[in-house]
C-alpha cells in the first residue's frame, strides 16, 4: 500500500421491499481507516434480477458517485477503490469491480464476502483447500521453519512476504475440519494474513484471504487474538495485480472486511433504516 494514500470503498444496500429505494454508498478513507469523504444516492431498481448480470443494476449510481467526487473534490480522489462484489471472479470475468474500474479509470479490487462458485469452485472444496493449507502451515510453524523469504511457485499461498505451497486438488470428503484459530494465532504479528489462490481453468481468479484483521474487539469486548478464520474472496477489478489486491485488503482490514468497504456497508445499512 505504499504507493496508495487514499482508498475508496463502494457498496449497494437493497431494501426488503423492492418498492422502496436501494442506496449506493461511496466512502474514501486514509490508510488508518479514517473517512475523509463520503456520499450516497438513493435509487429505484429498474433492471430485473438476472443471475450473473447484477452489475447492470448497480453500476450507474456507483459511477455517478465516484465521478461527482472527482469533479467536486478531486483532492480526495482515491488511488484505488475496493468494491463490495467480485471482479474477474465471474462467469464472464467481468464483475462489478471491473465495470467500475473501466468506467472511472481508477484501479479497483473486488471484495467478495461469500464465494462466487465459478467453474470448479465449490464452498466445500475451497474450505477443504484452506484447511489443508493451514495444516501444512501448522507443521512449518511447529518445526519453526517459518521465515520471511519469498519464493515463486505456480500454486502459492501468500503469508505476508512468505509463500507456501497449497494443494491444488483437495478431496473435501477426506479432510476433517479443524480449529483454524489454533494455527492463525501462532502467526507472527508481522504477518497480515494468509492468501490461498483459487484456480479456475488454469487461472488464479481470486484469493481466499483469512488471518487478517483482528484489530477490533470481539462481542465480549476483548481484543481479538488473531485475524478472522472466515475468509473473504479477493479478485482483480481493474489495473491491479491479484497479489497487490490481497496486500491492500489485508493492510486495510481492522475486521474481516477491509475498512473502506466495511464503512460503506455500515453507512448504507444505516441510510436504509433511516429512510423507512
């Protein structure tokens, strides 16, 4: 994130009743998560729901919000925007993060809260692969072979500046889930998270990111001891590499969701409640 100083986050919140307006929110934060700009737009959905075509329902208000900020307050234009949704992790390799990046010319990152099951990806298979990676990492940690070297491999798991191999094909039926916290809590404090590349048709379309965040207190009021064990799914939107996208998201995460998107989401929910 050294070349980035301001970060955008966008989200669209939908009402339970389609007769009520949805709301698009756009925030800009600094690296600490402090909001330096925010704007919103209520709008009515005019395009029906069609699976894998959701971008067409959301792009217009999001584009207007970003372009209005660039026109009115160009000094707070972010160098990268995090989008609540997917980028290249999409049936046509063109999710909402790609749309917004191409239309505004600003680099974008897709931040998926849940897995978009494209190609050979499945929820059970991905979680089995994550657990397999954590088992291999636990062995390295127990053997004290963890280090800060970086090696290039075809199938990688990125842990801060270190890279470990992951199993490409994992039989989810033969792997028992285990306590992820027991491994994540052993990671050095300098480690900002664990990224597991997810490959579709020979291309790493996204990374499952976990072990990040953990800086906001739990419901019991105590500080988290390790990052989140429930992954988010990071994909390229526009003008950014997958490795940089993961690095940006991990460094901006105080909780499970990177702060610009989290702030946009929380504000959008608040605006929907106040509009009822």
